[in-house]
C-alpha cells in the first residue's frame, strides 16, 4: 500500500490478494482501477473512495476465453483497443 493525494493505493498481483482487499475495505470506500482511466467516468464518485485498487497486473483479469458451451469470457482488465 502506498499513499498519494490523501488516498490509499493498492496494487494486488493475484486474485487472492484482491479478494483479501475487497473483504478488508468496505465497498463504498474502495474503487477498482485499471490504468486509472475510470477517473474520467467516476470523477465525483471515484475520488470519494479512500482506497484505490489497481488491478492491471492480475494475470487472470488480463485473459479471455472462447468456449462453445459458455461463449466468450473477457477479463476485467482487458483493453478494448
């Protein structure tokens, strides 16, 4: 954890570390970020959170899977470009 601009910044690198943070920090006090682009969307709402969690380096969230039974699954940190 680091601090900047009055916020706590977390950078988990595994799903288990992310789950621990999500259980430790209440929903209304945390915001998940990938590359910090969400600040453009959540200008007011996003920065009311005391904890910002950067999930870009969690490998499972940067993957996609195509399967005939389940269709397409896209990880939360996959870029759209």
